[in-house]
């Protein structure tokens, strides 16, 4: 069994060592042009040349949760595309979203600005019942985030493209129920996969349907958000602010208005990072299962994009 590793932005040595330790029966190597045919590939943002040279691959394992970039490439025709189910990312995402929601709900940005200005201030406490949180996307990450928000006693709504049921979460599904979901939410958390159906879903119409003074947390993909629409809604007062971990261009150019906007908090696409050891263990387990002819979780439906 041969395994290739080809992941832009990753240091190959730790991944190669980890894969060799987890799968001692396999020959593991970093991809280079002209590499011998392999059975499996572990990738992130691979080159088209690599994919074209390996048409016999049984499976491609993506080292991140999102596969939208891979689906833009010509993939080996018979290879299954497998994403990570979790590998330590869901708890990170829950941490990130909860801190963003709580920071806004408790007005900690305002307190911090007052303290820097030498002002000892007081704000009337907000009522949680008036700040329902809507989570868009109820997959592994979204479900974990919804459960975490419940621990802080927020009312949690959930929206997905197909029906889902989560205990304690008011669930909505499909485009027909999207407006009702938005109207029932004041804080909106986007954790959707990026597909042709969800690109630009965070536009003037969608964000404008939130309860007055709405707040956006986008930790999914930058192409979900129509950036000029967010700026317009902030200017109009329809939205109170946003926390954005993802942008259409990363990093944004120096002149981008998000850098300096007083009601936008930016983070550098760090809400849920790939944890190497957990990822290697999961990939090794899936490869062994596939070698035994067993089904594995996380296989992407290319027609749906997730």
C-alpha cells in the first residue's frame, strides 16, 4: 500500500513521520512530479498535476473540514473524497463561537474601549431571552457549537438544508424555512459548507431578516458573505456588528475597510485549526477500514459539495 502526502502550507516531515508510525505496513512519501502510483493521498490544496498523475487513487483524504477548493479541481474519477469528521476541530469551533457570542452579548468590546479611555462604565445587563442565537449548518461542527451555546443558556435555533433534529434546538430546514429561522434569531453563526447553493448566502436579504441589532459570526468561508451588504447594514444600523474569521481574500489588502471598521472583529482564519496527531489517527483508521472493504464516515457527495 502506497500513500502520498501533498499539502500546501503544511510541514511535510511531521505528517510523514506520523503516517508512517500509524500505518507501518504502508510506504509513505511526499508527492513529487513523476511519483509512482499510490493507493491513497493525504492532501490540502493539491496541485492539478498531482491529481492528473494519480488517476488510480482509491481515496483522497482532505486535512481540513471544507472541501470546496478540492471540488474545483479535476479529481481522479474513481477516488472517494473523504473529509475529516472532527479531529479536534469541533471543540475549537465551539470555543471560538462561544467567545464571540458572549463578547458581544456582554458588551465586552464596549467595556474594553471605555477602560482604555479611562472611563469606569456601567451597562444594563441584557436578557438572554432577547438574544437567541441561530446556527446555520448543523453538521459535526454546528451541532457541537449549538450544544455549547446551550450550556450558557442561550436560546438556540438551527438551520440546515435538509431536516435535522437536535435536542433543545429549534430546527428549521430548507429555503422555505430560512426566513422564519432568521426572524427568530438575533445573533447569526454561519458554519455552512461552501457550495454553489450557499455562496453569497449572507447577503442584504438574509442578514436584514435578523432581529433588529443583529450580529454575525462567520467562521465558515469568506465567499458566504457579500461584504458590501454587511457594510451597508452596519451603516444603516440594522446590524450591530460582526466577528469574521474568514474573508474572500486572505489576508485582505491593506485598504480593505474591514481592517478599520469599529464594529467588525477580525481573526486570521483560526477558529478551528487542523490538529495533526488527531487527523493522522483518523485517516489511518479510515484507510484500514477501506482496505477491509468497510464503509467510512466523511465521504463527500460531489454533487452536493459536502
